């Protein structure tokens, strides 16, 4: 795969402001901060330098260059995205393919060290693993991959990624999940979600073979090896369960913290699980008792974890397919949970007005603030939800309240919940101030990697 070896021909000159951000530990440069881009192709490996500082010298009557252009490192360039430059190294990079291989191995080793008690976790998380534009999740024996930048979408790069993944995991299948909106924004060719690699297997009687979609041939490198993975980061003890059927639906079963979940890689919502909440499930369950309400429950992540500690658990979500999956998960775990399809805002208002009481409430809404502009509206939404939840909590109950909006900071959320506490005349004690699970690393200097907040509060 020598074609993935890129020469750094392109050179991008960035403004002082962009350079300052990089010096503070960030890895992005916005298009408005690009002063000049020379020899840049979509997705190219480029050298990034800071604009030279000129200061006119009166004496000679000529401009004298005091500081030459300072090279800041190597980056992957996008000709379409508002984020024009994503740094990949502070050093010159001569062999991008080799660097990406090393980064993938390091990401897998990190999970081997810090991820426990699950066979579903994020293996590679883009900038948080210094692999901008690449996301890979493991669901037991399946891998799900998402590519969101021109650089990672290059055929040769895909080959590198897939061959590393096959080597490390020997998965039954790799599916690619496509977000059409992201591909359009990045000016990438249209593509559909689907299976991009399938391990060859013996066909069952009466089954017709389905040819796996090839990915330039490079993905079949590890096909049919059938040997165990040399690197098995987790001792999960769950046998191969994945199944790719003739309609190309891919399903498997995963376990997190001993709780079982069905995973449909190309199913209705195509979102997979919210793996970033995995450690918060255990934390929430630690304090759970009595009656619990899981609001914005999706496929039941919190509800199923609370069920073994509570006498009664109710999950609420507006998505019927999510609730159907939640019920399948409940059956799989032998739990009885009540699922309600409703708008959470309406339901909380009605339940609070009707005087319903709970010992625990979980609030895990979708990102309300998609941009800085609607932060205030978003905060009003969070306040209302928290206020209603607090009204329904019995003294000694716990509130688990989350925000996955990057634009809502940890301080914003704390302030909002504090105000809700004041308005509802309740005292709140902070039991835990948490973020995403460790397979979604939060990198200092890149605040976008610390998007998830989860507060656990004792309410009296
Ligand atoms: N707690 C879940 C993840 C929640 S994601 C877990 O751990 O897996 C947010 C969920 O909110 C989605 O399932 C979405 O269907 C649901 N949702 C969005 N708007 C809603 C609304 N107004 N009322 C109820 N549910 C809503």
C-alpha cells in the first residue's frame, strides 16, 4: 500500500490567531485563519507554518523580516470544511501511512489498559486519539467505522485503517456508518452505510452466498485468516454472536458492566449505543433504589443498569424504534421495565403536576445547543427539565443529569442545576461530577473532546 505514503508538498500559512490556538494545545485551524494554501489537494498532508512577521524599519526604508515563517508541524488539509487544518504532528511527517498505523495501535493499547468490563467501546475517537476524522467502535465481534474527513476517506488510508483493525480484532464484519450530511459538507462522494468487510464463513444449508462489498481490494487482506486476534484487549468471555444475514443486516450481542444489549449495526436509527455513558451507568446504579425514572432513555442504557437495584423502573423516550430495542434488551436481561413513548417535556410536566414521586431520576437529553448562538435557549431547556425532575424527587433521592452539548460547559450546567435547585427549594449535594467514559478520552487543550457532562446529585 505504498500509495498511502504521502509527500508533504502542500504548505499552509496560518494567521497568528490560528498559531496561538495550536500553541495552546489545540489541533484545529479554521479556514478564516488560513492566510495562504499552496499545492493543497483535498485531504493532503501539509506543512503548517505561521505567517511571517514583518516590521517596517525606517532606517533603511525597506521592510526587514524579523521573524521567518515558523513551521508548526504537519496537518491533514480539507478543501471544504470550515476546519481547514487538523494537525497530526508537531514534527515533519514523511510517512503518513506508518504514522496512522502507529496511532491506531496506540489507541488500541490505550483501551487495553483503561477499558474494563465491556466488549462494546470506542476504539478510535478522532482528535482524542490524534487520528482526526476517524471513529471506530467495537461491538463485541463487529466493528463500526465512521469517516468524516477528506484525508481519512482516501482509498489508501481506508486500506491502512481496515488492515490494522483486522490484524488487531479479527472481526466478523466491519460496517461503515455514513452521515450523509457530513459527507456533503466535506464534499465527499455520496455513499451509503453498509458492510465493508465480512469474514468468510461456512454457509448454512440452503443459504445463498452474499459477496462482501470490496473496498479496493485492500480490505480483504485479512479475510478468512480465522486466527485469533494477537491483541485481545479485553477478556470479555462472550463468544462470537454476530450475524450478517442476506439482507445485509448485521446484529450481535454486547455486554457492558454485565448488562446485555442487542446491537443492530445497520438498524433503524443507525446510531449504535451511547458508549460514552457506559461508566456513568455504573456510577448511577451505585446510588439507585426504590422507584426510578430514566428520561431520554433511548435503548435503555441507564434503565437497565438501575433495574437490579430498584423496585420499579420507567424509561421515557420519543422514539418508538429506540423503545422497541429497549424492550428487547429488557427481555434479554430478564427485567421488567415500563417504557413510555412521550415527549419528555410534556411527560415531566404532567407527572410533576400529578404529584408523582421517584427516588431517582436520570436526565440524558440530546444536545440542545448545536451552536453557541442557541446556548441561552438550550440552558432554559436544561433548567426546565431539571426543575421538573427535582419536584418529583423524594428527599434522599438522586438526580443524574447530563448534557452532551459541547457549547454547554460544565460550569453552565452546574449553574443551571443550582438555579433549578433554588427555584424548587431543594438542597443539592454533588455526589459525582463526571464526564465521558475513558474510551472517549478528553484531551487537555482540545475542549471539544470534553463534551459530555454528568452530575450525580443527592436531593434533600
Ligand atoms: N440515555 C441514553 C441516550 C439518550 S440520547 C443512553 O444512555 O443510551 C437522547 C434520546 O432522547 C434519544 O433516544 C432521542 O430519541 C430522545 N429524545 C429526543 N428528544 C426527545 C423528547 N423531546 N422527548 C423524549 N425523548 C426525546
